[in-house]
C-alpha cells in the first residue's frame, strides 16, 4: 500500500503498456474486462478504447482517487486479487499489470478463475525499464543508498547493488519462465484451471527528461518506504550518474519492455 503516497507521480512517470502488448493479451470476446490491482489506471486507460466495459479494481484509496480523476469513464471498485468484488463468471478477461508479485497466488488464482467466464482470458503484464541496457545504472545508486546507511552522507565505493541478485517469485498459475526475465521464477505447471498458456515480450522506447528519469526511480516501493535522508542521497547519486554519462543532456531515450503472460480459463463443464 506504499504506492498511494506517490500516486500522482506514479501516474505521471510510470510507463503504460504499448498498444501491441494490449492487442496480444486481449481475447476475441471482450465485453467486460477487469484491470485487477489497477493502480492509477495506466493499463485501464489503454484498455478503455479497445473493450466494451472496463472495471478497475484497486485496494488503495489514494491510487483509486487518481484513477477515477484520470479515467472517469470506467467503473472503479475497491478490492484486491484475493477478493474481487464481482459475481461468478462475469468477466471475459482479467488482467494484472505490474502487480502480480504482490498477490497471494494460492488465493488469487482461484478467485480470478471464479470471476472469469469459461474460456475467459487471464493475463499478466510487467512494463518497465529494460535492465539489460548497459548505460542505465542510475537506479543502482538508489539500491546502494537503501541497502546501507552512509557515513557522513557518503556511500561506500564499490558496493554491489543488492537488487541485482533479487529473485521475485511471481508464481504464475501455469506455464514456463517468462522470456527475458532471468531474475524471475514461476511455479511448476498446473493446467487444471488454465490452458493455452503463452508468453511474449514487447520492446519500445520512451523519451524522458533526465529529471523525470530520476523521479521515476523514486516511485518504487523500496524507495518510497525509505527515510527522507536515504531517498535524497539516492536521488543525488542517480542524477550525478546520469550527468556523468550524458553531459548536458536534457532528455534521454529510455529502452522499455512489456513482458506478457496469458492463458484461457478451462471450461467448468470440462473440468
């Protein structure tokens, strides 16, 4: 629930998914589509022009407030992946954008299956910076600042960024490792609820002012929940790293990617 503290900046700075990723995720029938853990509506607004009716479900009131203000044409509900406020078999698709790792899969998977109609689509997407681009190391300074309190305001030289070895257990309900995601692992296949499992990666670029890049790095939970002192140290080091690599640059091309996973709900009769 930390993201609500920076809801406005989150909405302004975080990237939305590219249209081709949305097209790949959507099923043929798309009368009712649920954006689960919708945040401020980055995915919600991308879906709105492509489906009949979008229902955005989000637990944080502050995030919902920004979502509603930016996306007044969609239905917005309080709820979470483990308790979706919708009837059985009421949605053609349920999507989760950059939030699946916050959910309890043992509870969220059957809850999503409950809400989906037979053959309905479950999709998960992560959209963010491409970590394989060599020049983009500014976030390491945030990681170092958050990992250990500096002495006299100085960070230790040569410290390895702790985030580099982090492994997130995304635990998708079935399927294999998402392409281009070596720091993620998924649960062993369980094909009793979902079938036709596929994964895909979409790459794109986003031009951003250097100051916005630094600000965006501050919208991640580890930074949001840190002390003001550590946030300021990380921000200063990130800005200095970018200035050193790109002297005088006001704007940079940010390599981005959307990693997608999709599957179709098995018919209740078939099961």
